[in-house]
C-alpha cells in the first residue's frame, strides 16, 4: 500500500493490481542480469579490454541494485528462503550486505524524514558532505543493522557471513594478482563504486524534501536515463507504492500522472 497522508492520492487497487505482477520471465531476467554482467567483465578482462571494465561494472551495479531492491520489497515473488539467499548472493557480487540493506531500507521507508534512519541521513547533508560520506556509508549501515538484529541470531549470522565475504574477496584478489589482476580490479571498482550511494541514491533524490509524501523525493522521467538505470529514477512513485516492482514503475508513473498534475507535482524531465 502507498505511504500517503493525502486522501487524493489513489490506492494501488484503484491504479491496478496488475502493477504487482511479476512473470517468470521478468523474474529470471532480473536475477540473471548481474551474472551476465560478470560474464562480460570476465571476457573483457581476458581479452585485455581493460578500458571497458569500469563501464561493465557500472551496469553490474545497476543490475544488482535493481534486483536487490525488488527482493527487499518482496516484489519478485520469491519465497522467504529464496529471498534470504538472493540478498546474500546479489550483495556478494558487489561485496555488500544484502541483509543490512534490507534492514536499513525498510526502516528508511517507515520513518523518512524522521530520526533513526541511517540510510536517509545523506539527504540532510550538503552536496560535498554527501560525496565525502561515501567510504563510511555502507559500514555504518552494516553496524546499524547488526545492532538492530539483537535477538535474531539467523539474521546476525547472515550479516557476519556477508562481512567476512567483503574482507575475503580483496585478500583473494591480492593472492590471485600474480595470475590475473582482474579480481582485484573488480574489487577496487566495486568498493569505489559504492562510495556514490549516499550521493546518487539518497542525497540527489531526497534533498530539499518537504513534509508531505509527495514532496519527500523526486522522480526523473525520460526515455534514455530511466532505462539506463532500470527504472530506479522513478523514486517518488517507488516511495508512494514500494510494493510495485521496478519493471512496472514506468506504467505506474503514467497512471499516476493525472493525480500528480492535480497536486501540482512536476516530475523532472531528462533525456
């Protein structure tokens, strides 16, 4: 259901429950994209196209963030057990903790812009501070999630395994350096790439937020950039209807447009 404080914002039912449907093809496509990216990275490294690897890692980031985001919100139709493994596997690709992300992101949806929202903290920072916050952002979210899971040993176990993996991968990359620099290169790109999270996923969508559900975040519309980011730029639509999977956000935006216009909300237009 949408998180709303205005009765003029329609219910998801009135917009169409078909927006919640994820077909088997859509589920498999979402889950396979990150591994297709890894295969492309391996091929590029093997043939010496090193200049191409940062571009490939960018697309891996987009694929991983999108599918993990949908798993966190239960939008892909996975079972609870499948969701636990999906959070671990997709997070492990980028040396991140999928379980920490689920804990912090659901809290972000519950309380933003209120207190006790570590994920939303960069929204209250200046542009430069949000940029400099990158290296400590994920470690702080991990520690916050770990403290929140007191009394849940299964969740703490996942968190510890994910932290151990994030440490083991750089060590493995160093050990394998004499045979191939590809592993440590991927590790470095993944770590440095994660530093933009506070800026791109929190500060820019949420800065100058208001006290109404329609003004707490923004939405970017267009043909190229939203597709490039696998529809994650529809941030306002996602905050209003978090159970709608990413592949239906463009259609959700079209159905929601008349209501946004009546409310005086103007999504930003990009390429």
